[in-house]
C-alpha cells in the first residue's frame, strides 16, 4: 500500500503522539508499504522548537519514511486562542506539500492524526486529488478535552460552533480509528457507523528496554542513587505537565503524606504548568521535579517507581487514553489512576492498579499508602500489569490488525 500521513506531531518528540505516529509509519514501511509524512516542527512537550529543525519547509528520510516538515506557530504559553492559531497555522502550512505529495505518490489512504482535527480539510483535498480513502486516527477528542480542562467553555455560542465544526470535519472521513474501546464508542456517538471504525492502540514502545531495566524494581534503577532516593518508595509521574493531567492532586497528596519519610514523589516532565506546580510544592521535602529523561534511559526511569501515578481531570478519562499507560504497564509496577468508575481509563487499569476519583487528594493518598504498606498487593498488581502489556499492547499484534484493516479498506483502482 501507499499511505500519506498528515499529522502535527512526529519523532523525535519524546512523549505524546509523535512517537506513535513515527512507530506506525516505520512499522508499515518495514512490512513493505510506502509511507510519506507531512508534519510540523518538533516542539512537544517543551512548547519550543527542538534544535536541528529549521523554521522552513524541508524534507528528509528517516526509518524508510519520507518526512516533509512545515513551519508553524509555536506559542510559549498555549492558551485557548493561541493553541487554535497554532493548529490553524499547521493546517495552512501543510496544505500545499500534502496535496503535492498526494498527486505524486497516488496513496491508497490519507491519514490525518487528531490532534489536529483542523488538518482534516488538508487530508480531504489530498485524498480527492489522488483517489485515496481518508482515514482519521483520534488520539485525543481535542474539543471536549479543551472543555474538560477549562481551555474552552462547554456552553454558549462558541461551544455550539465548535461542535458544528467537529461534526463537519469528522464527516469528511471515510473511516476512523482510535486508541481504546471507550473512544471507539464515542466515535459512533459522533456519527460514525460501527463498521467504519476500528481500534488501533498505542503500543508499549519501550517495552524491551523497560523490562531489561529490572521490571520496576526500584533498587535496580541508577536514579535511586543519582537523586538521593535510597530507602524510599517512589511514586512517579513522568510525561507532559499541562491542564488535562490535573497534577495539582499529586501535590496535595504529597502534602497529606509529608510525615512519611519512607515515601518520595517524583514528577519528571515538562510543559506549560510546571512552574505553577513547583510553586505549589514549595516547602515540601518529599517531592522532586526533574526534566524528561533521554529515550535510552526510559527503562531505568520507570524502574525507579514503586507505583506510577496517572492523574486525569474529571471528565477527561474517555476523551484520551494517556499514551504513557502503555510503558507504565510494561514496567511491571502498579498504577494509581484518577478516573471515574466505568470509564475507559478505569477499565484499562482494573486488576493492575488502583483507581480513585479525580481531583480527590485524600483518596489518592490512601491508595498510595495502601500500596506502600502492602508489598504482596503491589507485586501482584505489577505482575498483572506486565502480563497485560504483553497481551494487549505489543507492537506486532497492533500492526498486524491495523494492516489488515487498511488492506480491507483499500480503494478500488482501475487496472493499469
């Protein structure tokens, strides 16, 4: 097959959507397909351009994938309006390269990765000029996530306009995929026929490295000594630090547990809310902040944890399934997630961790103490997490099913 991908985020961004779009593209190339990508400058999660990626159109080949990068606006403080301009600027910048590439390669499928859903018209034009099927893959229901985290109002004329635009953009697609069963159900609620949707999970993209680092045994991690954590059980959060993570509850739980010298909280990441969180944690001796660590160290970092923290704000659990969950499970340590009962995130964590209500610091603190004081329980949940990572989140299996879906949905082409 020939596949053209239009997506704002791509490797070498270390977290978020970028590694998964790159993994999909390179995985399909390794199976004999041709993949071209039109993407933006690498900037996430720092919200600043990564060195080595100039502010102009440029093309290179990496992992067998042809990658065209386009310039776009990158706000330092990505609030509602600035974020909208950021997304719109990528859409405008990607239009000509995407259509040009589509006319040249005649793809079978044009894939638009959401975020950014605003790029759907670009994908639609590229598909129309080449006779391709238009495929949207939803990593994040961005409109509802923005409303759940307070970036946009959920009521009034602006909200109605947002929903109308979303319906129009989704209506351009021939078929859709997303990353969890709950999110597939939400696609159907947005107008897709069940036959036109399928699940494509985010895989544990560092599973082998993580397992080799000790399967989550905190004593095996070199970070224990480097960060002065000897003799303490570490509650680890690693990833983006922004609105939807709701990390304020972690600071509050750390304050509630400040008298327990055997516990330490580590927040390892970058993002627009980091300075605010550091200010909230001022004076707490049981919490540390560190930058995101290099990709080759991810196994050692996750092996630091006695348990992983996965907070989400109320209402966000079925709008996005955090990509970090995949590697958390592969680390073989339990997860403590904040999500409402019955949500997709709660169901994914059932049996391999503890789920508490969002934004409830006391409940989070109680769950932390339970796992800290019951080592057999933590070991049992961690073993189940590792098993689940192998059964549900393996890259080969996900690529097998995705490839089969794409082959079945290829457009009919006239014989040549």
